[in-house]
C-alpha cells in the first residue's frame, strides 16, 4: 500500500487547518465565530474522503482488488485523521470546540471516497522532472507563506493555561511582580511587532521584552480594542518594575501572567521565522528532491566512458 504523499498532504492541510482557522479568524465581526473558532471535527470528517479516494485509486488492480483497495483507503484516511486529531488534542487543543469522538463519523466519507477511488482506477504517470521540480518549488513557497498565519490562528483558538502568578498593577507603567519567572507583554490596540519595551526593576536592572515570532491576538468587542500577545518578559528578581516602550504605536501595553498552550505550540510561537518558513516548505521541498536527477548506481555508474 502506498500512502498518498505531498499533494494529498498539502490539500489535507488546507482543508483541516488553513481554511477553517482562517475563515474563523476573518469572521471576527461575527461574535460567536470570532470567539468560538471553527468546528474542526467536522472539517476532518469531510476531508477524510480525499486520502481514502487517492489511496484506493492507486491500489494495484487484480483479484479481490475492491476489498483491498477499500481497506487501503480506510487505513490511509485513519492515519491522516488520527495525526490531525493528535495535533488538535495535544499541540493546539481547541478551547471552545474541541476535536472529540465526532471524528468517528469520518468512516462514512472515507468509505465513499475509497469506493469512488477504486471505480476511477487512476494510475498516475510519472511527470517530467522539470515539471515536478517547478511544482515542488511552487508548493514550498505556498507552504512557507501559509505557515506563520496558520500557527497564529491555531494559537488564537487554543486553550492556554497560566504558568505564573498574577501581576499587581499600580498604574499604566508600574507593575509589582510577586516572583521571578516569565511574564507576558500584552498590547491593547494596534501595536508594532517589536515596540522595544523594557522593564526597570530593583537596583535599576534593565529587562528587555523578547518579541514572539508569531503573536496571537484576541478580537475586541464593540468599542474594545483587540489584545495581542507581544513578547516574553523574563525577570530574575521579584519587586516593583516600571515599563517604557520605544515605539508605542496605537496601543496600550500591560504585563500579565505567563501562559502556555503546549511545549510544541509554545516553541512554534518563538522559533525564528526562517525555521517556521522551512517547516511550511518541507512538503514542497520533498517534491523538489523527488524530481531532481538521482545519482546512477550499479554497473552504469562503474562504466567510465573516458577510460575506453
């Protein structure tokens, strides 16, 4: 059984992450959609028809091929759906609409897709190397461009837990931090990506705010501005701190307790942008590698025309 690869994986990602999360994030004027997020379980159910159909269509023909093609389609759909459920349960756990046992309804679309794929009897032909490489580069570019925004949307709708004590606020620029640790810089309004904020603490020690690579935001309500998570602030000593920002933009800044989603999600929010772009480009780069000329091995490689 051949597991459908690059193109199927890319379309699956569009159907179960990029499109539903992007639609929910862009529906912010609609109160329930902007705070609730997408029903990802049903998106997974609907998308299960794709890997099942592709796997069944590519299954070799022969005796009892219908049953085996259907089995290949169901197993492939289960692998795709299971991996996606794991992401939305353990990496980006959805807060308002968790991915739950409703995904078992994917059995119906997977069966239909496997049957349709078997009836189509698609036997792919190997494309030209230049076509494969060009398609791979296009896919890599699309994946790289979509990756940061998709991580941002997923973090917006994920359940976050506090990881430190609450901050005591004296005024708009003075905060009392009860313990050393990591705190979060929030911005209400429209801030720049790096406002250049610094804390001055006991003894005049300077603590810079380290901006996140991907900055999740919570939409505002009526006249209330949106709130964006801007940066981490790691303080070594408890006490009173004053904050100053070099470039405030159209926003008000405040400190809050640190928070976390999951170890993997927290890392994705903080990894350098080139790393995120590379992760998004990996499926396309795999296609490029497949289209590049392979080194010759065996007898053909040992024959040296120049020695004859």
